[in-house]
């Protein structure tokens, strides 16, 4: 019997208990208020209990349920503080750990995929997992050539579990929606389902990771572990130490936060330009801060893990993004509107006021307007509230805009990265990264002036 609950009826029962549990706790809260406890105190306790149950179930199920939880965790910055507080600790648990797969199951997978003599491939192999994720867990070892390695072993039945969970969660999307005000949960779940087969394919992951490892091999700021060996359900890469991003978010110094934020922004925009691939799973569990940056041991580098989900962008990020962003900052409402129409952000059947579109966009792109910007949870919440308030012009306009399928993953990755920057509270020179790496952002006139001066 698999140690990952695979039977649809078992997993469905666990997920189906979530809305029932929420209803039960609401009744419990009502009873507490009748006997005189304050609504604020009861509300906080209710949120804490709800968070504990939600993420306990998601973590136990691994699969798509945990993947969904990790996707939500990067949007925690958008929640009002009175709601975010109780959820923050529970969300963070999903970024780094989940209940482990038993040793006998790990050994069985390794024997099936690496052969009966799999032990001989390692000088050392630790049975206790070093980390767990949505479809597999990681063990630390020493490869036969002496290299320290991370051995990622896929849970048996992970594919079936992923699809079962996400199908079930889509049925509860309206109940889960209040977790992130202003965000439609259903398209997020649909997109996660579309990526299932890709993420289960460790061959594709190995190709994407090795492409990044080779491109960033001599980079002073970013480290991507080399791929050592790959087979079905097993991926072995070089091991990297470092401080998990979730620890920097919780306890890091401001210097670490700012450096982590700058490098995260640099990787987001430089990766597609340099590799033609966008790392599309930017939750904190996939990043480490390592000593030994360009200024020496007291400086920091960014370690990047998990390339199971990538967006393939042979020409880098679309130039339309950079052009629209630059023209919005320059106040060219008509030109921006035309570009958005051409790319399908405004459907042919809808006509909008270009100036209203500009007013909608400007607050969102404030970080690109200044030399450096401090990302905060307060700023993120103000943006979410502006778009989520039905009385707001931004809410009415957002409902009429369209997100073309080719931009869906780019949009989610960008929002997720901004969410992590806000969790870090990092001060970042974002415009500097955009000018260097984002096609179309730099004004062509600037390039012509530089050539003329040369």
C-alpha cells in the first residue's frame, strides 16, 4: 500500500472535511460570543483553528493540495494583518516541510529506478529526509565521486494524487477564495492542473535545471546546483547549504532582506533573458541565501532550487511587457491602451477609457518608477484592497480586463515574486534590473544617445 494516500475516496474525504470544519468552527465561535467573550478574541481564535486544520490537511495530503497551499503562501502579504497573522505561521510550514515518506518506500523507489545495487552509487545516504515538497522529498547523500548531493525521490502515485486534489479543490474554490481577497482562486487551480504532467517529469526538470546551472556557473550573484544523475522518479543534484528564504523572512537582518530581495528580482528578470526559461515556482522554500557573494564571504549569493515548473520563453520575457511598462511610466495612455488591445488584454468587444487604464496601472508599477523601492506588506495590502473593493473604479476596470493564456504564468510568477519581496520587507533597486534585463523597457532614445556619445 502506498504511503501517499492515493485512493480518491480517502483524499476527497479529507478535503471535503475542510468546509464542514469551517462551518463547525463558526458555530463554536457563535457559542463563545453568546457566553460573553469578545468578538475580536473569538475571531482570532477561529482564524487560528481554521488555519491549523487547513494546512494540516494540505500538508498530510502532499500532492496537489500541498502545491495549492504553497502557491497561496506567497500571496500572504496581500491579506489584511488581522487575518494574515494567524495564517502566517501555518503557511510557512508548507514552504519547507511536510510529513515524510517512510524509509521502506524511499528504498523501494531507489531500487526500482537505480537498480538493486543503488547503495553502491553513494558513499553516504541519509534515510531521514532533509526536505519535503508537494510531489517528492529530498535526501542528503554523498555521490560515489565525493560530491555532496540532494536526492529527490517522487512519491509513488503523485500524479494521481495531484489531479485528484486539484479537481476536489476546484469544487471548493469559492470557500477558499476569502483567503486572498481580490484573487480568483479557480484559474490558479486550473493552471496548476495544466502543469501537473510537466512537474512529474524529472527529465524535463533536469534539462531546465542544467540549462540554468551552466548559464549561471560563473555568476557572482546566483548559484544553481548542477544535475548529477536523473531517472524516472529520481533526480540527483549537487547539494547546496544556505539559509532558507523563509528564515530570512522570519528572522533575517535588514541587510540580508535587502540583498535577498535584490537577487530575487535579478533572477526573475535575468533568467528568461539568459536561458529562455522562467523559473515558475517562486515560493520561499525554493531559495537559499549563501555566503560568498561578489564582495567576499561577508556578502551573499542566491541559491535557486526546484525547476519542476518553468515557462519556456525562447526570446525572453515578451517585449510588450517592457514597452507597456515604460510607456505607462511616461504617461502615454493612448499608446499603452493600443498595446494592451493588440496583445488581447482588452477584448475586441470592450472599449475602455485609456486614461482610466493608466490610472489603474500606475499604483501597481510604482516600484519601477523610482530608483529604489521598499516592498512592504502594507503596500501589497493597499493594492489588493484597491482592486478587491467593489466600490473602487479599479475593481470595475479590473473586471473588464482579460489575461491572455500566454501571459498567465508570467503574471502569477511576477505577483508571487512581489509577494515574497513584501514578506522580506526588502528595499530593492527594481528599475535597475528592468533596464538591464527586461526587453522593451529601456527607451530606444537612450541607446541612440549612448551610441552617439561613443
